[in-house]
C-alpha cells in the first residue's frame, strides 16, 4: 500500500497555487493536501504546527524566501521546490531527498516527482537539505559580483562588470572586452558563467555576452543567431547551436 503524504503547498502567487492544487488532484493516492501558505512567514508557522510529511515550496517569496524558511525550521519535511528561475536548477537538487519543479509546472514533470517520492524512506537524511542550502548560499554570494580582476602590464586591476560587453575564450586565455580595452583573466568561462549576474548570458562555448550591450539580433543559418554589441567596433557574435535553448528563452522565441 502506497504511503499518502500529508502535504502543504507554499506559494505567494494565487494562480500558481491554484494550478498546483489542480494538478495534485491527479495524485490523491500520493498526496493529501492539508493546507496552503501564502508567504514564507505563514509557511514557517504552518510547517512547525502541522508537521506535514511533504511541502511544495516556492523559492522567490516576500517576507522569507523558500531557502530562508528552511533555514529557520526545527522540523524539515520532504521538500519539492517550485521555481520560475532556472538558475536555481542546480545539481544539488538531484539528491534522493529533494526535487524541484520549474514553473509553469507540467503534469508529466509532477509524475516524475511522484515516482521519485515512492523511493523515499520514512527517515530522510535532513543533512542533504542543509548541504543544499549551504551550496545555494555560496552560489548566491558568487552572483553578487560587480567587478572582475584583470591583468594589465603586470598589475592586477578591477573592471566594473557594467563596463564589460563580453568575454571570449581561445585555447589559452579568456579575454575581457571592456569599454576602455581588452584584458586577460585567469578564470575560465565555465566558472564565470556560474558567478556572473543574470544580465550575462553564455551564447557560445567560447563567448559570454552582456545583454545590456546588445543592439541587434538577427537569425543566422543552421538555427543560430547573429548578435551585434554596442561597442566601439560594433562587435558581432554568432551563437552556438548547443546554446539555442537559453538564447531563445532570452529572446522569447
């Protein structure tokens, strides 16, 4: 006999709550929705009082974020995060005690969560969730960077990210293209991609652009795009096919 999980739905957006509750009606043999919470503060109170087996937890909420809610709890249930922000879809979510759903939530993806839940035991290792929070806190700090250290004539200087149009990589170096020149950095593109704020987008295995510098985007052959940047020399960058998904998401096409 399948275990039925006493479930709390936490989301500050009424349409999102309504959609999830409707989807959960397809899985009454797995979830018993005992209550909902409209923000982080209410969620904290209801989790401690009701001690649900499982919660669907929105990340971006007023008062307290989903992560901040968990950090304040003395009792931690099974957590399935719900988020509209794909940057939170970290490998850390893929543990045997946690899952995440990207909004808008789809029935097929919720079914995957149900399948995963069936593998759970009653005694879940809460340290996995706490490690996730530590990892996310570290990522959040990284995303706060506002400048980058570069080399110039044997010296290290700081360049504000708002002055950087793009980063490009060749076999040996990563170049930082700024308003007043091109510099070198020791950081590989893969690390920069993790740390840079959301206005930067990787569009090619060798290029990360600053979206604030984009003046024009045109379709290119083989389903790629040609992006023109507002620089002194009107730099044009061709996207890579393997980066089509994130480029199209940015362009809303």
